[in-house]
C-alpha cells in the first residue's frame, strides 16, 4: 500500500505545478490583451487617417470640378493633343 506522505507530497507538487501553469497562462493572456488593445488603437488611427485622406481627395475632386480651367501636362506629344484636352468651364 502506498505511503500517505508520498501521495500527499505528489499531490502538493502537482498542485504547485498547476498553479504555476495557470499563472503563466494568465500572464500570456494579459500580454495578448495588451497587444490587442495596441492593435485596435493602431487600427483606429489608421481609420482616422483614411477618413482624412478621403475627405481631402473629395475636396480636391470638387475643387477640380468647380475650377474654370483644368491643368494638363506641359509637354504633350502633339499640338492637337492640347486642343483635344483643353476644357474651360463657364
């Protein structure tokens, strides 16, 4: 028959080992949570920047549509290209 002290010692060691494992798992979980929070903040900042770029681009498109003269390349290949692409709005 096994010794009760040996069983108690084995169970105590097993319990200590399980407590350490749970502690490490909790620490890893906390680290992952912090990383997720940082990633979410980065995503929010990226979304804000994308929104700002969209707003700027929409403003430029509207400004281009309202502008009476459009800009074209300064070195067209032929003179006819200039006449084909000049657009003046009144």
